[in-house]
């Protein structure tokens, strides 16, 4: 394979201009409001999306530079393998967030619980359907004794380094 080329289908607009302003995950955004501007050639694909309360966004961490395979997550003091974390600095810096879809007006999606930066390129949208991805018996690895999501609101200073753990979904 020679390579993969992805083109954004739109851009996400949020109140967060700098990485340190952004919440670590949608559940910690305290209802932050955003908009998605879908490019005209993709608007037809929004047909029937308005029937869903939540959508899954796949986006590009456009300010992410470089990565390390061992990182120190903000929830731990021990280095962990990058792929066992939610760090935004990755070989392919792709983020995933589930947000609430308030309404659609033409090519603009009004969303709530944003955790990405203003100007983030949107790669794809999928409807969130809990029953299609049920997980009954799961483990959360090294996070087992560390998860206290109520204590995590915004990114700490490690968001700007390779030693960051950018959570984008809540663990159960």
C-alpha cells in the first residue's frame, strides 16, 4: 500500500482555541456548544441524520505534532504504551467523540458537549446507536483503579507535549 489519503468533509467550530482550554472528553465539556460546517458536496449525506440524538465524530487532531510510543498519562505517573492510552499525539492523529446533535440547519450541525479545538477538520460522522455496539463484559486495563472522570475537566499541561492522554469517551 502506497499510502492513505483522507479529505475532510467539514470543519468543527468550538469555543476552544488552545489545547489547554479543551475538555479531556465530551462528558467533561459541561455542555459546551459547537457547530459543524459540512462542505456543500457532502450535505446530501446529512439526510435522515436529524432523527438521531447523538452522533460519533471522527476528526483530525490538526495541532498534534509528533508522537512517542511510551507516554505518561495524566491519570498515572507511570509510562504506558501509547495504544493503551487516549493521547492525541499518535502516528495517525485521529480523534473520536460522541456528541449530542441539537439540530441541523442546512449544512450546519449544532452540537453539544464538544471537546475538540476550533477549526478541527471533520473526517466522518456516524450515528451513535448504543444497541449496535453493546459490550457486556469488558476490562479497562491500567485505568481500573484510576478512573475518576468527575475530577477531569480540562487538559493539563501535558496536552501540549507527547506525554498526554486525551480522553474522548467515558469509561464505564
